[in-house]
């Protein structure tokens, strides 16, 4: 199965971003991809001092509906980060929506861990998800979804893996900062290695974002990767490779969750 990582620079005008995403979806189909992954915040990128409520929509709104039509037209799965409106609230959900090759909604994931770090405060404009996760199947392959800052919390990736995920999809808008690009690569590769899964990570570019989208295999080896500019990169997901890695490194089988659940922090004076 081929997956396309659509790394682009979203701006403040969601109509412009949508046109770019529709073009990239067509490009991904021409490249033979079965799934195209867009970054977090693909709907629009607004400065942190501006509210997101004016651009947010329900997940059945016109923005996602246009992506669904493109998925149906080009017969591939589309996964993208959007802002989901919350009725009666000036905050929004940071949501990933997955649409199958017929344009039907496979599900949504609302970001659990908000990025209140490195001088940013997502919680000023967003509400966290309630913990419901998203897994879906394409043929014989099971995908799980998380978003950007989630990658710093290994619990979510492990939950997706033990729930059956063989590929973790990671839309991101990774912001520049002290050692941030190094953290990005280390974390993406670590989540792949420790869970023996593929991790497909698609990032926004354009200041203040880093880009560096990559598909990493279950041994932590980058299959394809992008730099700091707009790019559509396509890589192969090989379940035989995944199964071979899990035979060599059966770490998921060796995990001891019942023991971990008994551990508690020890505080000494």
C-alpha cells in the first residue's frame, strides 16, 4: 500500500487551503497512493492571538464535504487535520477526520494533549478531546490516529498499537523551538520502534513550522522524508516487513501491563 504525505503551507484563508488540498489529493492519486495524509491545522493557520471560531466548522460542513468528494472522485482515503466547531463555545476541537475512498466518514479523532508548552497555549483556543481514539481498516491494514504533541506521550501510541494499529497516522504542525526538530525525529522514530508499527507523520511548513514529514518503518528506518519546503512524498507500507520485525522483536508480546498498573510514583523527603 502506498501512502502520500502532503506537506504544505496552510495560510489564513481556508478556501485557498482547500483548493491546495484538492490539488494535492489529485496528485497523490496520480502517484498511486491509496491514502493521503494532510497535516494538523490544514483548514487554516491563524496567529495565536486570533480566535479559531470563525473558521471552524462541523465535521459534516462544507470543508470536509469537499474533501469527501475529492476522496470519492480519486478513489483514495483522505485524512486531514481540521478545526471542529463546538456549539455555544468560542473554543474549537483540534480534530482529525478520516474519509474513505467512497467519501464516507471513517471517524474523527479530537486531540487529547493540547500544546501548552514552548511558549504556546493551545488551550486558549481549543478544547481537549475526551479520550476516544480512532482506528480504522483499509483492506488488511489497521490505522490509528494521533496529532502532533500527542507523540510526546507514549501511552497513546501504545494504546493504538495494542488495539491493533499497524500504522499510526500523525498529522502535525510542529513549531520551531529549542531542539524541536531533533525532538520530532527522535519521537517519531521511537514511537515506531517501541510499538513495532509504521508511523506516517505529515507536517505543515512555513514559519513557524518545521515540516520534515516522514514515513518510518517498524525498525525506525525512514522510508521517505521531506525537508522544510512544500512536498508530496509517497512511501510504501509493507505488512510483510512489519510481521518480520515483530518476529525478531516481539516487544508488544513481552509488555507487562498488569505490573505497570501496580506501579505508583515513590516520593521521598
